[in-house]
C-alpha cells in the first residue's frame, strides 16, 4: 500500500496531531496484515462443510439442513476497527503464513493387532460386481434375517438405498465386532470417513444356558456350527439370537439424524455379508466368543454322551461258570432228514394285470428257482451258481420251451439281451449252442482253442474214409472246403457240427455232439450232399 507524502517533522515526536501514539499505529498495521492474510487463506479440512445428501438442500434427509453454523474466526471488518496510520516505520518483511496441509487419512482404520477372544476385526469387503437392488443382499437365511431386521426398522427407504449402494461400492472399512457393538468407518464425500456404531443387546446367562443345552442335545447342531452353518432349529430354541426390527441401535458421527443414516445402513448391510461367512460373529455380538462356545459345547456333549451310555448299559445278568459251559454234554440226536421230493413242484399261475409284470416271465423265474432249489437240496450243489451273467441269460432263454421266435419269446430275448449288453441275434445263436451241448456247447461256440495232437489229427482220415472231402484244419475246427459245414472239437472230447451259408462265416450249431466226427455230421445230409 502506497502512502501520500508528508512533510518531515522538524523534531521527532511520538504523538500525532490528533493525539494517536506511535505504538497504536504499529499495532493497527499488524492487525491489518493479519486480516489480509486470513482473508485469502485456503480453508482447512476442519472448515469444510459436512457431506450433503443427494436429495438436495431443503428436502427431508438432507445433511445440509442439519449442519450447524461454525463460529467465524475472521476479524471484524476494517470500518469497525480503530483508525490506522497510513505510514508505518520501516520493518523487515515478515514471511506470509502458508496454507495448512490437507488432513492425512489412513488407508484403513483396522487394528487387528488388538484382537482378542471377545474382539475380532474383519477386513473390508471388496465392491460387489453387477449388484441388483431386486436380489437378496445376503446369501444365507440368517443373513437375510439380519437384513429384514434392518429394513423393517428403518424410517426412510431412501437412506437404505443409499446405504446399500455404499456397501456395494465397498465404502465400508474394516469391521470390528465386540459383545453388543459393531464398529466401522464408512467413507462419504468428505476426506475423513465417518465413525459408525451399531449396538445390539447381549444375551443374559439364562439365555446362554438354554442355547447351549439345545445345541448340545443334537450333535448335528455342533457339526453345523463347525461348518459355519446356523440351523433354523437352533435359532428357534426360544433364545433371541437374530435381531428384531427395533433391536439394532445405530449411531454415526455424521450430522444426519435419520434412523438409520446411510452410513449406518451401509455397515448393517456389510454385516449381513459377514454373517453369511461366519455365524459365530452373531454369537460374539450377543456376548460369547467362538472358542468359549466350542469348549463349552464339547464338554456338555461329552457329559451327555457319558450319561446316555451309562443309562444304556445293561444290568448285570446271571452268568454261568466257564467250567460248566465247557463241560462235555450228551446232546440229543438230530432228527432224520425228510426225503427229497422226486421233482420240483409246479409254481402257481400268475394272472396278468395292467401295468404289472409279465406273467410268463414270473412263471419262468419261479420254475427256474424251484428247479435250482431242488438240485441244491438233493445234491448240495447249485448247478448254475458259478455261471456268469451272460451264461445265466443264455440258460434262461434256452429254458423257454418251443422253437422259433414268437412274440413272447422275442420280448424275453429283448429283455435279456439288453440286460447283458448283447444283440438278440447273439443271444439266439448262444441259445442254439446251449441246447446243443449246455455250458460246454456255449464254450465251443465262443472259445477257439488249440487241442493236443492225437484225437484231432485222427479226425481227418476218418472223414476221408467216409468218402468226405479233405476238411481244412484251424485250431480246434475242421471246415468243409465248400465252407458250409464245420466240425468243432470241444474240451469235453465231443465233436460239434455247425452250418453256414457258403463263404459267409455265419456258423450256427446243428445236430447232436458225438465222439465220432462222422457221427456228428449225421442228420446234416448224405456224403454226396456234404
């Protein structure tokens, strides 16, 4: 500031013509500099206004409506001050005060190093992707019960929606849970987060006794708690584990007096996700830690099991001395066995019923079971006990009387072939082999083998002596040169005849097995035909 030139006084003086002293002028100049400095200073964090709601000023739920005016620290206007001298003595320039640095807010307010049995700190949840307002915020039934208690006790659904959005966006810092209290810092629009608390009444000792008795009565309750599950039957034991609509008491450092404000609602929504992951958090909030609960439940369960075992233990019974029990005694002779029936009895007739089993199949199974029982009673040996599933299916199909594939037989063949994973043609060929020679005939059909020298080598001269052409040998088989007749030597020493269309290699059992290869060809035609 420039001052107008004035004539220098003839003699130094400390008093102005108006009566103002030099000391007063110096003080007035200092006050002016301080005023100018404060007038252009940037506001610090403490001077910034509180966070405002999206609803805008002048509407219900707005934080700005409840913001209290801060007392002004600026000096009074210049017109109200004492007169200021226009000229000040020469003084060294004083440095102007710099603007205060913005407040440093830590990345998290969590203090997990202070955790104990009754104090647990959980890290902040990450933001949820593709969160829908229509979907349930929690995943478990007890987490949804917590959300229901929050939403039914809220007075403003708009604050709930804002709080849910804060929770979805990850604005809630680490959560600290102690008996009766949940604490967390929630980030809003101002740099420093708000301190939010939610209080919930702890359970009385009588409630805990009832809860522990119910949990120890059923081992499934303890197993579910160890698996981080909360059974509904355990929550309905008469103990108010889950909060009701008016049980949650939120408190926030923001100026919003809503119940709850959006910051408290965000913390309550995140608590539902925390309860989804670990229901022991709810028990800690009600007053008991996880280790204490599990130790108590283990002791009570062991005591109940011991009492139950003692109650189930049989009373002492009158015994017998070992010497008396092991002493030789004369036993009464067994009765003579009943005579073996000459033949199995005929099973009853099964009538057909709509949607019921096939009466023919029932009759065949009953007849087969009666025959096996008769053989076991007479000889002490089950003739088909060692058969494979395929061999037994062939035996059952071969026991069907008659020849040709009638409608009933086709149904039987289809059922058996499907059960063993074969075709009906395979089953029909195997049935022909079984009827030709039983289990040995089925083995001749399916198992080629290398017979030793002797019997097999003598068969070709015998066939030549019967005016038959020279058969081609291969392993245990002799094939007619025209390819329509074949002889197979079984492991039982019998020759089995087979027929096929010429050059088709589609061999089917024919005739009756015989020790003589020429005799096995009897019935297949004259030597000229062969």
